C-alpha cells in the first residue's frame, strides 16, 4: 500500500493468471491488467505509488508498469533460466530497481 501520498494505492494479484489488480482507495477506482502469462510471484510499488514492478513464477522477466493506467513502461530480462524472484524494490527516487 502506498502511504506517502494522500491517495493510497493497493496492488494485489488479480483474479486471472498473470494479472494484477490496483485499487485506488480515495477514488474508489480499480484496474485489472495482464502483466505476465505465468502466475505472478512478486509485486512492488515505488514510494509514491506511480510505478508497479512485477515478476512471474518463471522469474526471467521483471516488468514495470504505470500504476494508474496499467501501461507497460519497461521490461528487464533477469536471465534465461527460471529463478524464484522473492522481492523487488525501487530506490527512493525510483531510478533503480533491485
């Protein structure tokens, strides 16, 4: 949940395989969009809730989305072999992703 701004955002696994649901509390708005073909393993919001990063259970790609629209912004290949990505974190200014 984003607690820095006055408009909290909650990101969670969607109802379908590979989907994420983002709920904007004050606007009472919800979007559901596909991030991966496989099940989602890890999701993370940046500090101001504007960016969402996801990794699937396959663990080869990390994708970054605009959390207000669900538009894909960036895709980072972690490797070609499967891996268990347990945590994703944005730097304070959202310049780096770990």
